[in-house]
């Protein structure tokens, strides 16, 4: 019998394990299928419950402030500023930055609690294919993003100076260090919250229905852009950010690299804004801004993807590995 005949005559059981093993590898955007209560409609219900929980949390935050604005002299005027301003980065009123960031941060507990209530165990699968946020990889990708974007902002500011723009650092404002502290404390949580919603929940919602990653990467982009009130060039930059962050989440099997990109980008803008080097309230851009920021994001994404490969960062999940890992995570989260 020839070798070709031997291969064709091999029993089905001899080749089934390899096919089964390949079929069991689940990419990040398809992880909803590993949840114990998966049904095609459950993630939609998670979104509804999450919005309800989020509104309840906001009310618990807002109602005492409204009462205080009535009872405490001067608070009413400040509340009026909060309701009318579109510039939340204000060194004269650092609390406005707090009012911007905290409601965004509340999206994390609202989403995770809704996901646990509706979909059961495995909430950690919103973080990564391992069922948890991989802190070692998060730290490494933070350092990489910081290196790339420090160079990016240095080039941008250097080019501005070379073309005649006045670049002057101002450390004189008395509230500067208060704002620096708020940025360092709140931006990591604010950035993570947006990633959990737009790259975690929405990617897995789309991925629970559509297999190809392009759908999960691209379809949530308009929602992310609409959440930012920028002009056409600023909106294009935000859209590119969303695409790069989603691609990274798919390629690296989790949110860590996208969270790092988001943290570093936002934190550097606000930190530079505290010393007058950039306008942290800017909502306009230019084609040059779009091109430069796109180059920086793509460079970071390619380097992060390559580094993840060298480090052996898991890009897919298997049902057996996820089963034990998510049980441990849920015991930690819920006792």
C-alpha cells in the first residue's frame, strides 16, 4: 500500500483530536461563547441591565450633590458651571475634572455586575482570554506606550517650535499639582472603563454573532466616535484610535495593550495641559495631527503585537483552561 493510501485509510479517530484542538481555540471577540449561560440575546440584556445599574449609580452620586448645592452657600453657582461648561479641564476648578472622570469610571462596576447577573460566571473573560487582567503584560505595554508617545509628543512640540510657535512651560498655577494628582489617579480608571465598554463588551457582543474579527473591530467604532465631541479631523483620529485599540485587543487576546494606549495618550495630554504645552480641552484637529497620531498609534500597535508574540502572551482561549481560571476569578470577585 502506498503512503498516500495509508494516509487516506487512517481511522477518523487518529485525526479528530487535531481538528478538535484547533476548533477549541477561541479568539477574544468570540469569548461570549464560553460563558455558561450563553444565548445569542444575553449580551444585549447585559447592556440593558448595565445601563440601568449605571443610571442608578449616577443618581446615588448626583442626588446628594444637588441637595448640597441647595443647602451649602456657593455650591449652586458651581453646579451651574458644571451643567453649562464644555471645558472640564480647568486649573481654576480641578473638581470639574473629577466630575468628568468619575461618571466614566462608574461604567466598570455597572458593566461587570450586569455581566455577572445576566451571563453567569466568567466575567473575567471581558478582560482577556485567560479570564483575568494580565497585570504583567499591562505593565510592559504601559512602558512601551509611554516610550512611543513621549517620542511622539517630543517630535510634535519640537516641530511646533521649529515652525515659530512659542512653546513655554508654565508651573505657576497653584492648583497644578492637585490636577497632576487627579490625572494620575483617575485617568487609568477612566481609560480602562472606556476600554471595557467599547473594546470589551461591544467587541464581544458583535463577536457573539459574527465570526470574522473585522466586524467586531469596526462596527463599534461609530459609537466610540459619537462619544467624543470633535470636529472631522478630531473624529477621524478618535476613530483610528478605536480601530487600533480593537485590533490590539483581538491580536493580543485581551484589553491590556489597548488600556495602556488609552492611559498613556490621555494622561500625557492632560499632564502637558497642566503646564500649558497643549490645550487639553481642544476639540479640533488638522490633517497633520491625524497623520502624526495615526503613525504613533500604528507603531505602538505593531511593537506591542510583536512583543506579545515574543513573550508568549495568550491570544486565544480553550474551554478547559477558561473553566478553571474563571471559577477562581469569580470566587475572588464574589466570595
